[in-house]
C-alpha cells in the first residue's frame, strides 16, 4: 500500500509587522509553495495577516513529556546577585590613596 497523504505543514502567521509569528494550524500540501497558497486561503482570509511561514512537520523536533527534568530550574542562583560574593574587609584603594583622598577627588570631578 502506498502513502496517498500529502506531507503536513505547520502554519505560522504574523498579524502586523514587528509582531511575533503565531502557530495557527496545519495543512496538507504537496510542497512548500503550495503550502503557502493553501495557508493564505485557509488562515488569512478573515483576519489581518502580513506574513506566513510554513514548516514541514517532519522538520520539527520537540521534547518528550517524560523529559520534564530538563525544565527544572537550578535552585542556587546566588551568582546572579551581589550578596552571593564575599567582599574582603579591606579593599585596596587604587594607587595607594586613602578613602578620604578618593572621596575628595570625586567631589572635585563633580564641581568641574
């Protein structure tokens, strides 16, 4: 028995320039060019549409629902926050300046 079904294409459309493409459905078509024509007739007749993408369904790779552990978030994200780092009690000042000298030079820069 031979396969008599045309390939399935997933259809994405964009309602206005600059907006994201949204999946609107699937169609059967012999090739990508015909898929665009059929998608335009099926999904763009009654609503605003400025662009269409058609993708062969066979080209889409998805995660399995049983692989839910890949979506778990890491619990330790302290590296993103400043409190996650230890600061030494004595931080060396540039060029051996004292904190008072640094504050004084900062105020001179603000007055200029």
